[in-house]
């Protein structure tokens, strides 16, 4: 059967089955929780312990045990546990999109659109999200604006990682796996009780894996085998955490933790399509060969690669590296977190949650870029702290919570783009490696950000079955920065060349054309929530709500931009059924009205990425999920998600390809690539409107199916699992070009796990991404200087291996 027929069959079967049970990948109750029915899933999505079926939020909950079985290790794996989440990877940074809402930029003054928390610690930077996540109790993926309880930037949703806490009894758990690409992953943790009121937990992990991408010797635009050959997209990481739990009284509970993690890796090298190569560009004086004409009032012929077909020619696992081969990056992070709660009575519990993190990116390290450029990082540090004080309880049947939140972030970055030395008539390589070149641009960024919030939410019963919910949050953001941009022209010697010999901090005496920009932004916003929850019986919840969210404003090297906002309407139905509550069905729909979209475009390498408040979007969708126990040994899972996401207004700029008109010299195109020559305010120039295009990483249809079956062999068990996800096509940026399109795909996983009767250990064999499909995780057309390049990066290939686990 061909792929098209498989996809049609999968769509049809899953769509029918989606209307007969519960959410895919639901979790066990929180470790250490009070004894509850095994089908009850406890979450803290609303900052208190609740049965997931009583929470009026579309939510995926994945237990720590399930995370181990799918090989979860970092944010790149979130899509495995919640297919509604789309991951955009860009050489070590991780950006998240949910229901068509996400951030595709790692700019210093721009925030994420999906809030990420680890035990309440707010994580804001895409590069920090690339660090490892380990020893998890569960993950909660919340969809839709969470502005009342989670604050700014939660326009798309929130992802909560809850680490495993110390247990009441001595215990040890560990897993070791080995697979193709020489992938080794080891996790272990031990609980050490200290009497009846305290306990320690010590946990750690180690990971080592070869690169998924192979770059052949002699590849690239030039033949320098010693530098161009090798692998990229590998990973070497390790880390540990110490946790302390104290319960000195029945009213007081304390959880403290400190962790360290380090990662060293070769980011996935960009696959590239050179539009200036023979046969890839338009004919002189025309926009053909897959190109489309834009800005017809300009004297030059300006084209965009809207229908080029270079991606189809790329082997996604084996492709040429740029001239300077593959780069190398490292990063490390320290974090401390704490939660202290004191229960005065049922009417009042006071809770403090705080976190501090220090992130240090690799210094004096480089990334290679098509075709001949190198990107250097001389400094990439981030320091964050977050604090929340909350009072919650129940008074007269009214459930309430009020509190305040404070977040502070300090960023310091220095980076540069370098042109190679051979452009200036010098040998590109010497006895000690690449010889120095010239920095095309050099950036310094010091950014300080604070966010302060006050919030409150109440649930008021309107009889025995109906509850009204209301919430407000006031947020005030302030951000200031010093941006230093330089445009050096000329060659620098070894003291200021390659291999990380950047200038001393703030010493730009060797750079030319230095521009210092003091920048700042300030915004405030009130977000709100209003809803009704109808619970006719203990097995049914029907809810409807309206809410707002916003993503803070900021600035770039050109100017400031406003916050973007989302007004959302959502309704849902959660139904548990069966003699023992073993079946679950969820159904919901939503509508988003999105305004002042922040769109990132790289138009000029001497300036860096620019952010525009560029328009409006309407997003709506339907979601259904089911979890059905077919018998005592067999469980079926399925979900179906339909998303209709479209820009209603999107004013932005093109990166353009210039081709001389007939009879004109090539020099007529000098300086065309960049916003300066496509000034939308120039006479007779109409700024392009991308209305009707689809937001990036927004597949229209996502369907999952899965089946678990347990075979009993005496007192031992053999568990077989199979699951598959179908995603319709999606785009990687707002231009919606053909070469930035991921076609529809399926990815399937298989596993077989043996566990003896004592359940002290297990052995599992697994295959992930059986089809071997490597979806696009990045795709963008860049026109900079003389170069016109389409860049791509890809997801993980087929992986397989064996895992051994112990637990006692």
C-alpha cells in the first residue's frame, strides 16, 4: 500500500475512533500522592491538586514512567508526548508552537509564546530550553491562553515539568539504554529518608550519541576534506539534581532542589540550496524557474523563490557541509528551586515558589553557515530569577487564589558573522587551521528585563452542578538594553580573528563604524478569564470560557514593537465511563482572535533580526481524544485535531533575489538585498500583505492512534505497544514557500517490554520513527550580500535500541 493510501486509511479509522474514549498518553497519579483510584490522574495545572477530569483545560498529562518508555530527554522530545506541540529547532535553540501560536525567533528582547515551567521556575530562553530534562514525575501540556494563572507570554499555552520528589522509603530506580548512532542514555535516582519527616533524593543522567547527519569528505562548496567531513546533530550531556523534602508538621511542607547540567554538541549543520548555483536561479531579466516577481515599480527585476524545488533534491541525512565544516557548541546551567507551603486551614494555604538559574553558553565557539560564513559566539550568558507568593483556599464553597509574581532576567551576548580570508586574496587555511578573515558584523547585547504581576481567580458555585469561574491578572513589563552594532571592513590579525580571539568585553577599539543604541520598552496589560463549568455527575464535565493572553513587547536594533494579544473562546466536554472509570472521552473546540503579531525577519546581516507588529490572525480548531480499555489487557488510544489557522493581515518585507534586466550589468543589483531598498514608505511602493498565508508549524490535521496489549507469562508480563501519528503538511515560515513546506507524514513507534513478576526490573526493545521520516524543523530563505540561500534542518531519523530498567 502506498503512503497516500496509508494516510487516508489512518485518517478515516482514527477519526471514527476518536469519538469513543479519552486523552492519549494519560499518566499515573503523582508519585507519593495519597492512595487514589488507579484511573484518577492528579495534576496541578490550576496551582492545586485536582483530578485531570475536573480541570476545564485541554491538557495532556504524561507520567514519568511513560517518559522513560518513549526515551524523553529534552524539549526536542515534547512532540513525542504531545503531538499537538510543534518544535522548531535552529542549531541548538528550541522554539515551541501550539495551535498555530509560537515564536520563531531567538532574539534577545523577544519572549516565547508558550510558557515553560520546571517546578514553577519560569524558563524563557530558547537556548536554555535545549538543555536536558531528567528525573521527571510528569509533564503537563496545557493548551490555549493561560494568562490569568501563568501570566504574560502564555498566549499559546503552558508546559509544566514536575520533577520527581523524594519518597518516604529507601528506593532506587535506574535505566540504561543503547541504540543505533551509538546512543547511550543512563538515568538513576535514589531516595534516602531521614526519619518520618524528611527525605533526600539524588538523581542524575548521562547521554552520548553520534550525529544524525553525515557530511561527506570533499563535500561543501569547496573541497577541504579535513574540515568539511564529519557528523552533526550529535549530543553529549550529563547532569545531576539533589532534592530535599521536609514535612516538619502537618501544616508545613518544604521542597528544595539544586541541579547542574552540561551539554556539548555539534548543532545540526544547515542543509542548503544555493540559488546562485547554475540552474537554480531565475533567467537574467526574468522571474522564472520557480521564482515570482515582486516590487514591479523598482528598476531592477526582483524575485522571490516561492515555487523553487531544491528541497526535494536533498538527502536529509547525508548532505554537504559549508566551507568551514561543522561547528561545536557547549553550554552549562545551574539552577536552584524551592516550594514552601503552609496550610493554616482549609480556608487558607500560603505558598511560595522561587527559582534561580544561571546559563552560560559556550564562549569562543563557532557555527558554520552556508556558504562561506561563520557565526562566532564570544559571550552568551543568561541569569534569571522568578518568585511567586500565592494564597489559596475554600471559603463558603468558593475556591479562590490570589498572589503576586516577579521575574527578572539579565542577558549578555556577543556574536559576529565572519567572511573568510580567501575573499581578500589570502590562503583560506594555514598550518594551524583556518586563517583569520573579516567580521561582516559584530553585535553586543546587554538586556535587563523585569515582569511584575498581581493575579486572582475564583470559582463560585451556582448550585450543585454549575460553577462560575473568573480571573484577572495585571502585568507590568520593563526592559532596557545597550545594543552595540559594528560594521568592520578590513582584515584582522590573529589577535582578532578566528578561533575565538574576540575583543575584551566592551573594547571595540579595533572595530569600525560602531553604533551604540540605548534601548528600552515598557508595557502593561490586564488579562482576564470568564467561564462556566457544568458537572451533572462525577464522571462528566462540560465547560465554556473566554480568556485573553498577551506576549510582551520589546525592541530590536531598529526600534520598538508592541505586545501581541490573543482573545480566545473555548468549550469542551470531558467524559469518564465504564464500570471502573477505565474509559475516557474528550471533545473540544476553540477560536482565537490574534492581533499585533510579532513577526521576525532577517533582512540585513549588519543589523540582525528585525521584529514587526505585522498583523492579525484567526485560528480555530476541533480536538477529540479517546482512551478505551478494550479488555483487562488491551488499551486503545486515539486523538484527532483539526486546525484552521490563517493570517487575516500580515504586512512584512521580502528577502529578494535580484537579477539584472536585459542589457544591465550585474552591478545594478548591488545593495538590493535588504529592507533599505524595499522601503515600504517609498513613493509608489506597496508594502506586501501576506494575508491568507498560514502561520508556521501549523498542520491542519494531526491524528494519533495507539494500542497497548499485555501478555501474561506466568507471573511475568510481556507488553507490546504500537502508536502512530499523522500530520498534514505545514510551513516553516510565514512566506509559505514551496521549499519551506513539509509534506504530510506519518511516524510510528513500536516497543516490546518484558517484566518479571516481582516488577523489580524490565527489558524493552524499541523502534521510534519506523518510517525513518525526517520532518523539517527549520526552513528559511536568506538573502545576504551576494548570497541567496535556502536553509533547512531536520528532525530525528529512525532510532532503535534496548533499555534495561531497575526499580526497588
